[in-house]
């Protein structure tokens, strides 16, 4: 939303001549919504987590636990079909 649109929204809210209690209710609900959205955001991996994932992948590869290109393609297509048909 642009700054102008936000300013118009603010002026519209002020135009309702809300009581202090109504303003507090609105503010509390806006803050609760922002906090809920913030909790849902994905946190980036740490370098330690990345290193552990790489180590695990290298161990799997060394043990022969990997897909060929064709197997990976078939696996992906099957997974996408399931998602599209759900």
C-alpha cells in the first residue's frame, strides 16, 4: 500500500470519531495481527544448520542413497500430480 493510500486510510479512521476505547481495541487487534504474521515468517538457516545438512547429504551420497536424474524427475512429477489432484 502506498504512503498516500495509508494516509487516506488513517484520515478515514480518524473521520469515524472513535472513542478512546474503540481506538485501543483497533490498535490491539492490529498489533495482534502483526505479531501473528511475524511468527509465521520463516527464519533463515544458520551456518551450522547448513553445514549439518551438507554433511548429511554427503554421507547419503557416499552410502549410495541418491536418485538418478530420471528417478528424481519421476519423483517430482508424481509429487506435482498429487498436489494438483488434491
